[in-house]
C-alpha cells in the first residue's frame, strides 16, 4: 500500500505489463494498492483505474 498516487499508478502500469493481465488501482482507507483485477472484489475497496496491458493507459 502507498500514500503516493503517482507512485501507485506507476507500479500498477508496470505490474500489468509484467504479468500481462489487467490490474486494478484501488483506494482502501487513505492508501492506494494494486491487485490483478480477477482477484479483487469491487465491494471491498474503491476502484480508481484498471490498467490493461494490451492497451496504452487505463482500461476504463
């Protein structure tokens, strides 16, 4: 988890490209985190951006 949004965004994009799966950048409490989208249940956290490794930039 990170308190820095730009750092979390960079890690999310890099993780998506490394794993070659969509990953979701989310907020939980006052911190940001990243998980593969398939492992995240939407009701647990506030979804900010989903990164798709097959497209440049956010998927949504």
